């Protein structure tokens, strides 16, 4: 569950943190869109090499690296499973490209989640014209993902204390060992959701239509500049992707 750390906000003083949440949302969507356009190894490596300095600028490189290590079993599963079942000419190269695309997607969205506080996200969505109920739901979901990871760690420690060997055995046994984690996690999640619902109801959630905020988010010149550069880069790469063909050595990546 360490890969969930990319969804946990970290308070830092950095260039990325100081951007408007809406600008960071545009950056993440553009970067994710670019990542989805390619499955070849070389474009994906270049994309990741572009994303890592952005994560470093957000002073979150260590947390990102921890999350990627947690994602490693899933990446290995994708490579093995897709290599065995793929019908493409170079299945291994295609599998590595898919794995790198997953890393690029996770990194693109982690740039947003690591640097945007849930309250800022809610306020940004409301100022964009989205209803408060939907903005609040997005904010709560953003808060809940790291909590879910912490609950999973607590359940895993409790199961190990009871003698459940979660890290031993073959692949099938490890998959079966997930059940003692998933079932309590679902029950805890439902109980937490009911508790939050009762708390919101007792505080009169939805009774007031007028809401005020201590601060109002505003776009600055650097925010407009970041949005313009992100959209321009996305448009250029879309044009390149659909109107120009990649060289064979880029498309193939590895000859096996």
C-alpha cells in the first residue's frame, strides 16, 4: 500500500506548491493525456525524465520513490502477464512500454495530489462553478485515500500478530492472503463512511447555500503561463502523434 503515498498531501514551500490548484490540475491532466498517447519505450522514458524534475521541484522526490517501489509488484505482473499473452510483434517491449506508461500516469497525478491540499481543491472546484456537494465529495475522497492506506497497514500488522504469513509462499498463496486484509478493510471503510455521514448530518450539511472563505484563490501571471505552456505542449504532441509516424527504432524499442 506504499504506492498510495503519492495521493497524500505534503506541506512544503516550493515552486509547485505555490501554484494555483487549478493550474496544477491542468498540468496533471495534460501530462496524463500525453502519457496515454504513447506506449513505446523511448517516449515513455523521455516522459518520465521530464516528470522527475517536476516532482523534485515539489520537494516530494523521496515520497514518490517510495510509492514507485510499492508499485513494483504490479509493474512486474503487467510485464509478465502481457508478455505471455500479447499478440504484438515485440511483446516484451510492448509490456515494458505499458509499465512505463503506468509510472508516467501515476507521476502525473502525484504532482497534483502531493501539492494540493483537499480544502484548496474544494475551493478551486467551487470557484470553477461546480456545486458544493460535488466539490466536497472530491475533497473527502482525496482525504480518504491516504487514510485507507494507513488502515491497510494497521490491518496487516494485526494479521501478522495473529500468525498470518502475508509475505511467504508462492504467488497463489500470496493472492489468497489478501482476503484477510480486504475483508476487514471493507468493513472498516463502511463504518468510517457511516460515521462521517452521521457527523455531517448532525452539523446540518447542505442546510446553508451561502458559504464564505477566509481566502479567495486567484490566478496570477505565472499560473496563466503554466496553463498556456501545458496546453500548448499537449496540442503540439497531439498533432505530432496523429500526423507524423514515429521512426521504427523508436516504435520498436527492443528487438524482442
